[in-house]
């Protein structure tokens, strides 16, 4: 096989800049994309895809050239190279095709990092070449980095399901809860900050009823300018207290067994009257989700397909250990971020949780790709799905 030549140093630097720009966006269900216009070996315009429905990264970068250089812009663009972390799109969606904008601006050279996996949008490189543009890719290493920051997007396109990151904090003595009252958190302040960044970048948080009962968490993103994700609560017997903090605003979805709603029709009606979605297992549920039941537990794959259909491509599975271990058993976890704390909590281990915690740690170790310091903790990243590299390290490194 022909060996690919590594990209020249300037190509690498310009594309690395595109990747750093890309992760500033909140583009779901679209991919993270960054772009730079390079004239005479210098970046003269840059941009990224901020959000679905907003202009694409290439257009943002070209607009910056126009803002900065006014009447000179068309001359500059027609002698520049455009770097972009994803193959320019070739279809009319909520935004016009980027290929057309590039051809109209007479940009002679385009370098991109990864091909567009979306069957609706792909084919941009071919269309540009046909119009006489010199198009190349930036090499394997940068392609891998671009794919890593778009692992949830690629996964959703490939499988039709939302990508799941299991996140959990574990103490040195393998506990997940139970710190002293004056310092109840297992994690370092840096890890806690990282969790809010994770809640901002994922579009849904998923927990089991055990966690709601034990901690009554708000499950919000408390980062400046952050967005609250959808809260998904797995509650097989519909035990949730209607005053639970996680149900405070209506952006919540409770998943339970059919038996439970048959017994608790009043509670179901009351939750739905508050516009809290309640899904339960049955084949035909009036437009609602059809979930299978298996050995007294729900088969949660269809839930992830439903989330993908409503535009959620990334779910942060925050536990607790029993739900997390069950999701691992169902092979529905794609990535793990385990925050290993040096703290010792002490006391007896909860017998119900010991087995699931061992299972989670075993899977984490077996599939680990790298670990990074997070204050006094270590964040360990593992990949379980087909995507090759973990999504989160690029975001942690930016912190
Ligand atoms: N350190 C951390 O990062 C972290 C994060 C979250 C929670 N926690 C701690 O974890 C503890 C709670 O853990 P937990 O394991 O008891 O709670 P959990 O995992 O949040 O919830 C357990 C519940 O989920 C149900 N469940 C799990 N998989 C299911 C499926 N496929 N279908 C239907 N139901 C399913 C279980 O049903 P069954 O009863 O039928 O088995 C059980 O009722 C708390 O102490 C909390 O503070 C720690």
C-alpha cells in the first residue's frame, strides 16, 4: 500500500487551529467544525460552527475576511487556502452548501481533515475538484483528531443511536458516595468543573432512581453560559418523588416499566400534566417509545434511538453504579470517563453497589486509552464503541 506523506508543518499548524476553534461550538446534532482562511502563510480569517441552523465554519471564516479587509477581501480570498476540519458540505439544508460559497469566492485551494460521514451532505471534495479547486486531506493524525471530536456525530450517523459517555467519580477505596458532611464530594474542584463542562457539551444526562433517592440532584449545568441538558431518569417502578429537584423544570423524561404505570395511573397523569415525559415498556404506546423488558430490566437501546431522533447525539450517563453496570452489560456505553480520586472515604461498602463498581472499573481498565490529571484526581478515558479515539480529552485539555 502507498504510504501517505505526512502533512507539511504549516498545514498541520493551520489544521490544529481549526480543531481548537471547532470545539468552541455547541453544534449538536451537527458536527464540530472549525475553519481558517490562510493568505501568504498567515491566518486572515477564522470561524467555527456555533450551533445547528447557524452559518457553517467555512462561511464564518470567509465572513471574517470580508469584515476585516472590505473591498480587498475578494482579491485575498481568490489567492488563499481554506482549511476546514470537516469536508465542506455539498447540500442545501438550513444553510446553503459550503461548496458553492467556496467556488463563488474563487478560493483555489482547500485542505480538510475528515470526510463527511453524513450521506446527505457528503461529496463536497468531488464537487470542488470538478470546479477546479485543488483539494487535499491533512493526513492521518489530524483526521483521527477530527474524528475524535466528532465521535458522537459519527456514531449517530452510523448506528442511529445517541453516543453514551459513562462518567463516574471513584475514591481510592472504591466508593462512589459517602464523604464526610463538610466535604461530601469525592472529586477535586477541577473534576467538578470538568463535569459541568461535560453537562454543557452533552445534550442529555441519564441517572437511575437510586441516585435521585440518595442525592436528590439538580442535574443542571452550573457553568457560566452553559446549557442545561435533558434529564433522563430510569425509574422502573415509577417511585420518583414528584418534588424531586431533577423534575423542577419540564425538560425531563422518566423511563419505567409498564406494570408501574398500570398501578400508578394518577401519578403518570400528574407528571404528564406537568409536561414531564414518561416512557414505559410496551410495543405500541401511542407514538411514545416502545421499550423491551428483559429479566425485570428495560432494554434501553430504543431509548438511545429515540434520543437520536429528537436531535440528541450525546448522553452523559452519570450513574449510579447499578444503572451504569447494566448499560455496560447491554453494550450501550461508548466511552467512559472515570475520575479516580486519592481520597479514602472509609466505612463499609454498600453491598448492592460493590459488584457494579467492580464491573465498571474492570471495563474502564480493559479499554483505557489515556489519563490526564484533574487537580488531585486522574481522569481516565476509555473507549468501548467502534469510534477509535475518546471524545473528551480535547475538551479537557482546553480547560
Ligand atoms: N460517584 C459518582 O460519580 C456517582 C454518580 C451517581 C450516583 N452515585 C451514587 O450512587 C448511589 C446510587 O447508586 P444505585 O446504583 O443505587 O443507583 P442508580 O444506578 O442511579 O439506580 C438504580 C436503579 O436503577 C434501576 N435500573 C438499572 N438499570 C435498569 C434498567 N435497565 N431498567 C430498569 N431499571 C434499571 C435499578 O432497578 P432494580 O432495582 O430493579 O435493579 C435501580 O432501581 C448513590 O449513593 C449515589 O450518591 C455516585
